C-alpha cells in the first residue's frame, strides 16, 4: 500500500467523525505518532533482525462520555509497516479500535486515563503474499490536557497484542503519539444575572385576618469535588421549592453556587457559577419558569459554612443554595 493510500482513509474518517454527532457529550479527534513492531511469532519467529521495525502510525476516533470517569471510543488506526531491510515488501497493519476509557481527574485541567478493548485488524504480509484479518486485544495509558471546554490534547501509549495468524505470522505493536480532541454538544448555559441590591425591609404592619404569610423555603444541594452534575437526590430535595414555584407564579427563585477552598479563586468562582446555572437550568426546563423569575449567581469559596481544613468541612462548602423568599398573600 503506497503512502498516499495510507493517508486517504485517515482524511475521509476525520471529515466524517467531526460531523457525525451533535448531542452532548460527544468528542472526536485525530492522533499521530510512532510505531514499533515487536515479538514476532509463528511464521515470523526469529525474523526480527530482517525487518526495519519502526514506522509512523495514526488514526481518528470518536467517543461518547458516559459519566465523569467512563467513556467509549471507536475509530480507525493505521499502525505502519515493518519493511524488509534487504528486499521489498513487509508487514503492514491497520484496523478499527473499540475501547473503554477509564479516567481519573488529576487536576481541573489534566486527566489521567487507561484504555482497554479490542482491535479488528487487517494484516498485509507482502513478503509471503498473504493477508489475515481478526480480532486482538489492546490496552493503553495516557494523559489529557484541556485548553478549554472544547479543545484538549493527549499524550498516550497503546499496546496491540499478537496481530496476525500462523500463515502470515504474528507480531505485537506499540504505538506512542499525541492526539488533538474536539468536544462539543453542551447545552447552552443559563445566563448569570446579578441580583438587584436588596433594600432593608420596611416594618410590616400588624397582620390582619385577611393576610396569609407564605414562609421562605431553602435547601442546600451538596456537590462532589469539581463536579457540576445534579443527582437524583438533589432533584428530590428541590421538590418542595418546585411545588412552591408552580403554585405561586409570582414567586422568585434564587440559586447561589459555592465551592470549597481548593483551586484558584478564578476557577472556583467559575465552577460555582456553573453549578448554580446547572440547577437553574433544570428547574427552568422542567417547570416552565420564565427567565425573569430566576436569579443566578456564584460566590466561589468566599462564603464557607464550615472550616476548609477538613474533608467534612470541604464537603459542606461544596453546595448550591436554592431558595424562594417568603411573602404575604392578601385575600
């Protein structure tokens, strides 16, 4: 296979991958790097020294993020060719990856991950004029750095185990390279609105039998570290407030996000605003609230309710305060 035909499927798949999905949370990327053919076996056993076993490789992939720590990926990978040193031809491998990706957030902008899955391979042995197709195991590790919410880069290593069969021979292949990944599909955030200054309440007149006081309702929603996801437990906690907003169309909703003290002030302020916006977006979408009834703000780490020097205190400070002020109904 000539070099231009090696590149052709790569270009076609890139153009298809970046337009293949529109819903959150999808991502697509391309990778390029080096390959090394190792551990020849069966028909190729003992022939390592006859081959130039280093080449280039690359591919494209598309993935879907299931949750904070797991995603699935699939894509095309070209693993280069081990050329015969004193002759023509060689062993060339390409195929399709299907892997699970397991992620650990090392910092707000860096993820460490591992991959495990299968590789549907196509081995072209032009030395023996034989081809082989099949499935092999693959695994890898890497680190991913996020420039922003839409763009990241990866540095990774991936191992492919015993590609080929007895007639054309088998080989392990090591891939090491870099990737550029584009993420898209996030829902439009609820705009953060600065609350109007609250004036001192004027003294209320003595209640009369025709006045009904409706008390304020408030709840604190806990959040996991560096998370802005709403859990089913959070939704259950918000039911009384949702009922209030439905029963009284003139009532207002205040959503205030907070974080613990880990991370920079700027990052924590942004995270607190995103937490508050996520809660407001849910209530707005599920109960038909108009935007003028919602006040959303983030306070970052500036208003802790517990010490930040213990894990228990940090957990209390990672919260979103949701409340509707009390008011009076005159009959």
